C-alpha cells in the first residue's frame, strides 16, 4: 500500500509538471509564434517600445522558454522577485505571476474565487449523487415499468438540455416570478442564509445535468451486475433482497460511478464555466471567461493549473478508494 502510494504521488508530481510545461508553452511561446508579444499585452495598446522592453526584462519574457518555465515553477514553491526598470517587486509563494490587466498577484485572486467554485461543486455533487444513483437503482430494479421509463425520459432531457437554458429558466421562474430564492451570491461569513439562497438554484441546475448522466450509468451498470453469477448465488442462499442489492450489487456498481465522479468533481473545481456565468457567481469559471476576453495570460494559466491539479488529485483519491469500495481490488 505504501509503495503504491509513493509511486502514485510521484506520478502525480510528474503529471503536474508536464501539464504545467505544456500549458506554459501554449500561453507564452505560441503568442510569439503568431506575432503577439506578451510584454505588449501586459502594457496595453498605447505602450511605447521602451516600456515594452522594460516589462520584458522585468518579467523575464525575453529568456528562453525553459528558463521562464523554471522561474515560474520555482516561484510557486519559493516565491519570486521581479527586478527591472529601477524597481523590484517580491511575489510571495505560491507565486503565479501578476495579472496583465490590473497588475494584481494571481494567487490571491484565485484564492478569493476558489471557495465559490468549491461550494458550487460540493453542493451539486451531493444532490446529483443522491438523486442520480437512487434513480438509477430504482429504475434497474423496476426495469420496464412506467417508473423506469419516466425516470429515463427525464434523465434524457437532463442530458440534452444545456445549462444556460435550464439555468435561465429556473431563474425566471423561481427567482424573478415566484421570488422563492435569492438571485445573487452572498459570502457564507456575511449571511449563511443568503449564501444558501444564492447557491440553491445553481446547485439544482448543475445537479440536474449530472444526475441524469449518473442515473443512466447506474441503471446500465446495475442491470449488468444483477445478471452476474454471484448475485444469483446470493439469492439462492436465501439472502434477503435488500442485502443482495445493498451489500453485493451496489458495491460493484459504485466502481464506475466513483471513476467518473473523480473526473467530474475534479473538472468542476477548475470552474463550472456555464453555471457560474449564467448565475453570475464569482468563481474560477467566471474569472477564466473574463481573463480570456481580456487576454490575461497569467490568470488563465493559474485557473488551468488549478483545474489540472484538481483532476489529478481527484483521480489519485479515486484509485485509493477502489480498494475500500470493491474488496476484489488490491493496491500493489
């Protein structure tokens, strides 16, 4: 177990370095190949050549790409000093650089928006797991019934309808017309009730999409497992149906569900772009959209690395949980 964990952690570190290198190269090397100068993007349209050259020296944008990458990685762990133009700025670790638009440090911006995205992802995850897995199990046990057909029809609608449609529709009905929930996000420390009211519609809207996918997956997996020999053997031994379903069938069903849960939850930590944009939530997804419009490369890079780290760590946790959920899996 310990050896496996060490190998997986080493693989995680290597994967994050590769993702960081590729992403850094895309953001800071490709613009040069297409005729864009990151230093000019930092200054703005009205910059003179002397100012652009000063920024290039201060940010190290004239160095080879591998040197820039090394300084960037070192700054994440040890901090970094930007020296040039007669001034020096120290960026404390973890340093992701400075915004091209407002010259603010990237890490505090990410840290300020991360709780919003985590709240959205965690709340929606609880709802779609409860609703989707339960619906899938019931549909599998009642295969061919009116309940099964109705549930799968609703699941098909949930998969087909985009977030911006269901989100705007829910806002129009439950917020603007009925006034049941708040329409704006409020920090939890400021008002727990306002925080819940501002997130309940995004939770339900996001969970509706994912619950539909999880319901269909759970139903298909459960139907396959119910036909296995060990399930027939358990029933032949006289075990009660709740024990057969809960102790044997459900544990095997949870393995593929856990796999996609790690991917989905990790991706959402990087920002639920459509949901945050639709409901005007100040999370990482909204920050990424704004940064793309402003061509703010350091902020886009920071959000991308947060998303990549979340996906890699989530997959590591999923691999470790396999042995807990399915006794047939051994970590070695």
